[in-house]
């Protein structure tokens, strides 16, 4: 019985060791991808800063800020949510945190009598909200780990079109912001209408400011540039989310590897106890058998001696 239980434990140990190899490999892969994701975030930041600066220059040159993407609606009847999650799991609470934030925001808006529509990025959000019957307007998948600008443009075009046609009156962008290797935070920010204060405010450092001449008219440039500005903000969120996903997966796989090591240790102790119990039982059986043979031999000698005495 003990040998059978020991074989079961040994099989479990081999299974956990195989799982540990997988989780360890996934941990190392995620750790290597975090660096690349951070580099992409840093590389995209100058573009976002420069496009913001161009819009500020246009505003200073007299461009009107009455563009539809800048004008808030008198009454918010419907809200659009862009939810950024991952295409895969095994990342701890990364996907659940974003989904939970969107669910709470939708519930709060519905209590206020406001309608909603969802534009999601990532298979996890798509499957979750579609299965539960949410109003899913658009889903983009297959790019959560390595998003490209075209993916951000696709999401931005959907909400811009709905906003300009009056289907939605406000857009909230929900994603996970990468702060450090150990800290990522789910944030919800208003994407549309754009904040004119963030666009037009500029710090006065006391230095000379350049004068620009725009061709064509500043209003026409602003008309073309604002959608690109929205796309840039969505792209920045996708890059932040990609870095956060890899950091969350690296932590989750490290925890899984550590748990596997602890489980292997405990199972090995149990298996060794069973093996020692089996060895002890075998020794006792051998000793008992030897004693039985010794006693049998002793009785046989006494019987032979008794028979010899009778013959005499």
C-alpha cells in the first residue's frame, strides 16, 4: 500500500516539476519583454509631446477651439468606454482589475440614467463582456503584447465617428498605467471631449518663444490634427498597458514558480516518509521471518532429540 502511494507522489512531483519549468520560462520571457515595452513607451513619448506642442502653437496663432472634439455636450446621454485588456491570461489580476473598473463605471452611469457602449481591446475583455450581454460596439484583438499605431487608430476612429455623429457624448479610456516593475495602476481618463486646458496651457520659463507662420490656415490644420492627437493618446495607453501586462505576468509566473518549488519540497518529504515506512516494514518482515525460522529450527532439534530418547 505504501509503495503505491509513493508512486502516486512521485508522479505528482514529476508533474509539478514540468509545470515549474513552464512557469519559469514564461517568467523569463515576460521579464525580457518588459524592457522592450518600456523602450517603446519612451520612444513614443516625444511624438505625443510634440503633437501637443503643435496644437498649443495653433491655439496661440488664433485657431478656434470650437472643434467638435473639444466642445463638451450640454447633456451626457451616452458614454463610450475604451477598455484595454490582454489577449491572454496568466497575468494575475491584470485583466480582472480593468474589467472590474469598467463594470463599476457602467453600473454607476446606468444608475444615473445614462446609456453606454463598449469598445474593447483584448480577447479577455471581449469574451467577458460579450458572454454577459453587455453593449459591445467594437472589439480589437491580437495586439495586446505588441500594439501598433494602426491598432490605436482603429479604436480611435470608432469612438471619434460615434462622438461626432452624436451616438455618444463622452468617451472614457480605461487601461493599466505602468509606473514601475512592481507597481501598475488601473486608471480611467476622459478621452473625449478633449481637455482644452491641457492643450492650451503652457509653462512660461521666461525664455524667448518662437513665432510660427502656418500654411494652410491654423483652423484647418487643427481640424486635421485633433483626430491624430486622439490616436496618439490611445496609442500611448496601449503601450502602457502592454508594459503593465508583461510586468503582471512576470510577477504571476514568479509566484507560480515559487509555489511549485514549495509543493515539490512538501511532496518529496511525504514521499520520503512513505519510503522510510516501507523500508521499516520490510526490515520488520525480514526480522520476523528470520525469528520464525530460528524458532522452527529450534523446535525441530528438540523433536529429533526426543525421538532419539524414545528409541533408546
